[in-house]
C-alpha cells in the first residue's frame, strides 16, 4: 500500500494522508445500492466488479472500497446467521414476568 508522507515545516513530523473514510463509505454504499446482487463476500471478486461498474482513479481507493463492501456484506451475513441461530434456539419468545 502506497501512502503519501508530507512533512510539516515547523517540526518535520511526517503526516500520512489517505482517503477520507466518508468518501469510501459514500462510494461503496452507492455501488451497493445500484448493484446489490453483483457483490459477494470475496474481496478479489469485489475488486473486479468495481473495475467493471465504476471509474476509480487509484488502486488504493478501489481496494478500500472493495474492502468496505466485503466487510459490510460479511457483517450483514453474520447478523443474519446470528438472528437465525437465536430463533432456532428459542422458538417461542419468553414472556417477561410483569407481576
């Protein structure tokens, strides 16, 4: 991964400039809304899908978008699996003792 280092004139401390997270999230969410069935939980497949459906100027930005999409899909799958396993363990909701 290539990062740009810029030094401040005052104290010569390196600052790392990278893409803002908001930009990555916005682009990833827009792609997920437009093409929800084209993306999967595989990072490399998502990179190729982004190449086909979007114009991204840098490889680093494309990889960050693909990583965000992959983690988002994996998180959603984990939540679905957790809710399914919870509903299988507890077929009837427990009633609270209100008395």
